[in-house]
């Protein structure tokens, strides 16, 4: 059976993997999903003998069926070029948990794993489909996606990238990383609103027929680098399989034994990748969804009702400050047995009423998922606890997952997705480890974290601190379309 992709809102709309990657989002506003989830084509017993790149090839070959072996290997080579750790995503034991470090790429956040390879996918996909238009990558970010996408697409021929982020809704370091981004094809724009505002408007721009036609008249077409792009999601499957490999290699598991996975969750892409890995046959018992005070997903998995009608809270884990988790739509599609009409109804209800309720059967079929949340006080206490007990420093997003995971700990290995370097969020780390430290600026805060943790600055720190601010645009939500057109000169 040939694997194709179709929209969550219209299962009759079928495209190839390369076409789905180029489009980013389906024309009906739905998200592209695979026609089936392939089984892992590497025996579990052989995983310890495979490199990260070999596992990556096995996964990508299964999902990106219209890419050749040569094309996939060209894409995968990016990991050895851009990641500072030979293991790519090393698994580190601290106390009773295993932290899957996903931050050894160029922007020290987990988004690098997918966004280093996505530009390769898109360049090859454009050639494969004889695409004569330049791709305009239009992305909303809650912090990490923006910089990772900017680095990935910087000066890539045939592409332009525009990143919108919520002013005052990302950390000081995340903002500086984006504002110092160089490149002739990049634009960074702050919006007066939160991430949900930015994401909703970006989706509206994708669905705007007038904008689509204006861009086409200038040989341009929109695409996305958010996890709504299936090319972003699939590479994230790889590191869960590699985590299992590392547990086998260190005799923490025997072949076939299960592990639990806990993921700090905002837009639901990272935990969905773990779900796909489980469906491929990876022995995962529980998929634990960890939320901060924006705990809409916690309530959803406990009740079956998704309700975004609540206060939006700015927290120390800004990449999770989200009330509309886009990738949940993909999970709902699978749980509904591919009922695209039902998904269309849910998404309409979410847009109009701010809520929807899934069927009892769907909630039962989601039994592998568990959910919990952490308050701001929980996050600070967890950073301090892990540092004190295990001499290991985590960022606030990882702390959310670590706190939630502690309530589900049992005899199975608990793999916690460590999604960012603590250097990305020095204010929260210092509040936990040095509450009396009075930080006067970002540089002094970063230096204090270095003193406390004895970890050298990653290259990304030096680059951001020495870089010149080159972006300063701030717009209202209603001005986002104009900002796109102005940058593209259309």
C-alpha cells in the first residue's frame, strides 16, 4: 500500500509527501496526515547497533515515500553538520528519570531537530514537483520555532521567511535570538497580542484567496515551518526511537519492555510524534502530556472537553503559553477513525464557541495519554529540586514535564523530553537557584547561570549576545497581512 497524505477535514484530498511538505497546510484549513502509520522497519533488538542517522533514514523512508534514498541521506547529513553532540539527542539519567536532551542544535532548543532538516525537504520537494514559485515560509512562534526556522531557512535559495511572535510573550533571550537574525530573505515581526492571536491570523492568511492570488501573480506561494507542516512533525519521531535505543544499549530495558514518555506540551506536535512512534510499534506505555498554567490539555484528557474559554497566562515557559493546540486535530482524526466530517465540526465549534466535546469512544481510545499541569511555583521548585538532588540543571519547560512526570513515576523508565537549554531561560533558572541574585541585564544573568551550573556557553549564546539587532517591527493583529505584503513587495 502506498502511503499518501490527506487533510484532516477531507480524507478524499490526497497528495504525496513532498506536496504536503510544500503546502504546509491543506487548502481547506486542515492538517495533512499519513494515510496510515507504517510499522517500524528496524527490529527493536537491532536498535543499539544503529546510529541516529540510520534510525532517521528508517523513519523518513517509511513516511516520505516519494523521496529517493539519495535525497533522504542528503537531508539526514545535516545532523552531523549542525549538532554539537555526536549522539544528536543524548539521554541523560538524573535521579529516577531520563532526560532526552533535544537542545544540542544551533539554537539550543528541540525545534532544531526538525527545522534543520525541513529546508532540505522543501528544496528537494520543490524540484521534485517542478515548482517555479518561491516558497514564503509564514510562521507564528511562541519562542523557539521562530529562531530555529530563521536559522534553517537563512539565505536558502527559492525561499523567504516571515516570523511573527508575541511581543512580551517570549523570553528576553528568545527575542534577542530572533531580532539578531541575519539573512537577506528573513523578516521578524512582533505582534501586539499573544501566540494564539498570531497563530490564528497566520492560519487565516493561509486561507485568504486574495492573498494567495496576489502572491501567485508574483511567483510566490505560502508554506509553513510550524509543526502544522508534516515535514516538521515526522523528524521528531526519530528521537523517541533513539531514546529507546539508548535505554537498550545501557541495559535499562530489555527488548520489548516498555518506557513512559513525558513531554512539555504547547502546540501538541512533540507529544504527537511520540504517539506516532508508539503506533509504529515502539514500546511506549504511557504518553504523559505536561502543561503549565495554561492547562487546557490537562482538562481535555481528563474530561473529553476542549475549552479555550479561559484566561491566557504568561508564564516562565512561554513556548507552552498556548490555548489552541493545533496538532491535537491530527490526534482527533486518528481517534475518530478518520471521520473528517466530525473533525470539521469540532474545529468549527472551537472557532465559533471556543470549545468542543469528543465522543466517549474517542476518549477511551486515548487511554494511553495521561495529563497533568504545573504552577509557576511548581516549576521553580522543580528546577531547584533536580539541581539539588541530581546536580542537573533544567529549563522551565523541562521542569513542567519533570514535575508532572514525578506524579506518574513507577518501575518503568521515565523519559522526559528536555526541550531547551537552561541558558535560554536564565531568569527562571536564577529564580530557582539564586533567588537573591539581582540581574540587571541578560548578559549578567547568563553569566550567573554559567557560574552556577559550570556549563560553558553554547555557541548560540555567543552568537546572540554579539549580534546586532536588525529587526524592530511591531504590528497589530490586523496589520499582519500588510506586513507580509510589504516584506514581499506585493
